[in-house]
C-alpha cells in the first residue's frame, strides 16, 4: 500500500472523469434504493423534499469536486501512495455521510433514529455509491494506460531520432492528448520542450546530428509529471529542459539562464518559480556547471 500511485490516476481529466462517473453511479443507485427504504427522505415530487434533495446533491457534488481539486494540487507537491489515495477516498465517503446525517437529523427531521444509527446506514449506502465507482474508474484508467503502452510498442506513426534498435535504451516517449504515441527520442538527443498554447515543440537531434523540432498537441504539465525525478526539469512556464545538455547555468543580476551545448539554441531563462528545482539538480548532479558571478 506504500507503493507510489501511478501519475495517470492523478491527471486532471482522470479526476474529473472519476467524479462524473461516481455522481452518475450514485444517482442511479439511490433511485433504485429509495423505493425499498423506509428511512430515505429523497424525493422529486413534494416541492420541499425536492429542494432538500437538490440541495444535498449539489453540495455533495461540490464536496467531491473540491476534494479532487485539492488532490490535484497536493499531487504537484507530494507523491501519492496507494494507501494515501485510499485514505483520501475513505475521508470523502465519511464527509458526505456525515453531511447526510446532519441534513437528516437537523434539517429534514425525517428519522427518529440516533445519530449513530443514521450515520451507520449512510456509511453503508455511501460506500456502495462511491467506493464501487472509484474502483471501476481506477480499473478502467489502468486498462487504458496499459493499452497506451501496447500502442507505444506497436505504433507505426512514431517520429524517432534514429532507426529502431533491439538494444534497450534510455528513451523519452511522448503521447499526444488522444493517447497516441507521437515521438520517441533518446534522452541524450533531447534539448528542451517548449509550450505553444495547447501544443508543445520538442527540440532534438536527429540521426544525422541536425537540430530538429517536432510539434504535437500536448500539455507541458503532462510532460512535467511524466518525467519527474529525471534530468528533464521545468525551468520556466514555457520550458522543460534536459539539464544533461546544459553547458552552464549562469546568473545575470537576479536571474538565471541556461546555456545549452548547441550554439544555435538561444539561452533559456529560469523563472523564479523553478529556480530552486534547477539549482537543486545542479548542486546534486553537476555543481561545476554553475556560474554564480553576475555579469
């Protein structure tokens, strides 16, 4: 359970998909459950009951949406483990069940049972309504990711810097927004990746040693998450740079710039947001490439 959670489960579109499917699943389940329950107060006929039902549904969806938004932001700063993800999901269920208990006892006044009894029933049906769709969406996204990996190995439309080799190599493989593999290049041949609205431009050396650029529809944030803890480091809101190809990191007044080992590539600016990450990498890997003397 302490194993690192795959990043694809924490991508924005996957989190949105999880919330959307969970809400639809819960609506279907509750509509099937209500006719057989003597304690559920949900309903669409009576105007007052409808307002309570609509209000509860709206706030519950808002809780899930806010929770997944926070999860997305936290995932940028810390690595999620399977245990952490499971605990987060359980807390979502507990929060919504607690909210249902509050509405039942203090707003609707529908059930004469104790708080604990109402909460226990809510926990049972809340777990069915949310945990099952969480599991199903997780399985679906895992299957999608495995299929994408299979396409990686068999795709005939991949741009590469060299002929296919049978030898295992350190490669950077990039997918477009549809999940199709579009570019495969040796890490040592990659210089940097540039954001261009909803596209990225990849600057690399081809098999002849010539500098090439390849454009594809993809978000720079997706690339950043996919290659975390490698030499591909975000240095600017527009750039991810291969720090292994940096000739020197130099300081000019209050700003840092990266000079790559290719004179045809202009220096890349390092913004304040990413300065510490870049300096941290160099202090650990190549401290001799840092020039702190301001010009």
